[in-house]
C-alpha cells in the first residue's frame, strides 16, 4: 500500500454515531498492489476485497446492503469525472 498524502481534514477520524460510544472512523487513501490476504487479520476481523467499475457500483447500490458512508463514496464514484479530485485541494 502506498498511502497518498492528503490534507488533515481528510484523514482525521469522524463520528459515525454520537452517543454512548462516540464511534468514529477514518479513511485511508492510497494505491494498492499485490494480492489481498487474510493472513494478518485477527480472529474477529473480516476482509473482502471488491474491484468495481461504475456499472458494478450501480449494481451494489441497487442490490447490496452497505453502510451509508460507503454509499455516499460509491455515489461520488459514479457521478464525478474524477471522484478523488478533492484530495488534491491545497490546504
């Protein structure tokens, strides 16, 4: 994995829910190469790698259950000419 250097506002954790746990998540942007492996996962972790073009993303949004934040990112991938252009914004 080759992480992309991005402005702090894109890499800091944000709340997914606010309440008793204040659960938060962060996104990591980068380029991946090689083969996906489950070798280093802990027993309670699950990993599924999906390579999807815009048509597959449309199908996923129509037929699969995904988290709302994932759905938002997939919607941008479908609509935007360059979905990750915001990462190139100057601070």
